[in-house]
């Protein structure tokens, strides 16, 4: 279990100080955070749990969240950024998660646009960002960043679209969920601050390309409203994925990607 007193102590001086909400079990930390956001919960509030009974990823896909096995956390942010930059938040959260995993476990993460954390061909985590522009008072962004990371799991459903893994399996040693959560929150705070800085926000796109084998020259199948097959050709200024198809460039704004079936790897 998490040491809540130690967490509060080490996060003093951050936006998360005094804003930690832990539940041994909950349906979904994102659902909890969204409800609290509507009730006026402050910027930097965090909901995390030992178990989720109805954890979910993008597209309402189920996220397996067994008790004591993974990191399941959702962070409420009210960033002072332009609406156009809100699309960069899932990418910034991915960078924070990848760095946190690297610091705590030493494992390098490959970021698959827009929200998957991979180790080689296997998925170790995912990010679900739910955001909107609030109309109460002056317009401002409200976002819940949900992050799930497999930490201690040793077996997975063989029917998953992408094979899964955990940090323990990849490291051959037990990784601390507490240390991972601390690193994740501190790095997420820094990434969120960078979104408010025009130059720093622009660097998110180039930094993502450096951490991903999926952004350029990868043969992919796009799943979702803009389904197509082609070769990735970088990101546009909003963080949307450009895919070069036989019919021309498609700018993918939503959905997910997988390696094309006829492509190696």
C-alpha cells in the first residue's frame, strides 16, 4: 500500500500538496476526478487507488486494474493555456510518464501516438485525458489526466490487441509504485507549466519525436473516424499525427494507430 504521510511530505511545495485523495478501491479514478472537477475541486487535485473495478482507457476500452498491481491515478488540472494548446496535454503527459518510468526503473519507453506507453512491442501503460473549456466565469481549461501503468503484474489477458507487460517483468525486480507516483506527479507539474510557455510548448512536439519510433516513417493502420493505412509523417502544430497515404496526407486528430499488418515489427 502507499505511504500517504510520506507522499504528502515529499510533495510539499508542489501543486499537489494537500490535494491527494486515495481510495483502496474505486470504479475509476478518472470518473472520481471528473465528478470532483464539476464540484469545483482545485488545480492539482489527485485521485489514486489500489484497485479500479471499472478502469477505462481511450475509446471506453477496459483497463485491467487489479488490486496492488499497478499505478492508477488521475490528476485534475486547470491550466492557464489557450484552447488550441489543450490538444498537446496528452502528449505532455506521455512525456512525463515516460520520464518517470525511466527514472524509477531504468526502462526506456517508446511513446505510440497519442497515448500508449510501450516497451518494445508490449504495452506497459496508457493515458486518458478528458478535457473541456469551462464556461463558468472567464473561459478556462479543465482537464483530467488519467494514467495507468502496469507495475507488478505477471500475467495478462492473451486476447489483448497489443501484448502487455509490466515494469517488474521488464526489470526483473520489484519497482516501487510510491516512487513512480512521486516522479510522475513532479514531472507532470513541470510539463503542465511548460504548456503555458509558448517556446516550451512548441518543444513538446520535437521532444515527442525523439521518444517515439511511431511519429515518422512508420507504416501504420489508423483506427477510428479517420481510418486509413499509410506512413507516418510527423506531427502538425497541434500535435495531430500526419499520415501519408496513397490518396495524400491525412491529419489524424482522434483514434489510435497500430503497425500495419504487412509491415515488419
